C-alpha cells in the first residue's frame, strides 16, 4: 500500500485544463495571421517598389533636363549689340561722282558672350570702326545697293570677328541704311 499511496496522490492532483493553452495558442495564431495579412496587403511588392523608384527617377531626370534646357536657352538667346553709327563719303573707283553712305550697324551676340563682346568692343573700337569704314570705301557701287547688302554684311562680319578675340558675332545688320549721291 505504500506503493499505492504515491499513485493515488498523482491521481488526486487536479489536471490543468487545456482551455488556457488553447486560448494562448489561439491568440498567438490570430496575431500571426493578422501580421501576415498586414504584410501582404500593406507592404508593396518588389515590382511596385521598382516601378515607384523608376517613376521617381524619370521625374527627377526630366526636371533636371528642363532646368538645363532653360539655362541653355537663356545662355544661347541672341542679343543685339550696337557696333556703331557710320557716315562715309567716298568716290567709287570707276566714277568721278561722290557718294555718301550712312548706316547704323548692329551685331547679334549670344547672351552668354554679351559682356565679353562689350569689353572687346570698347577696347578695340578704333580698329573696328576703321575696318568697317575701309570695307565701305572699298565696295563697288553695285554692292552698296540695298538689294546687294548681303555681301557687305558678310565682309563686315568676317572683318569684325577677325578683330575680336573669338568669333563672338553671329551676324551683323543695318538698322538704318542710306546711300546718297552728292
């Protein structure tokens, strides 16, 4: 009976109910299921992340290109520069008549070169005026007709760009142009 007593004590101890363990397992299972559902529904997939990153990258590149284009357009915009007012009296080589040419000469320069052009124009003003006057005087009377001024413009442009440090002038033109026979 002594051996029977310990068996009876073990049997006499109340068994714990499985309800507590079941509740704990159920609670943990619900938490795991909720976290898994949140992960699948709220966390974006790899494709979504890469598509979003690509869209942001494309947008930033386009914005950068627009800024660069705006700066480039601003730098490459063309500005007018007054080169000078000229009035020359001359006698063409083939006649004894005297003629007078009066013109306002301007040049077209890129905006980024405007300061450099103004500095060079003031430092070389005498040479530029002399070269333009010589081109006018050395021209034939037919070249000084209003419908033939392209050749004179090209000569003046070439001469002015030759005198300047860089080819800053894009073209030259005449604001006012008059040819008088005296």
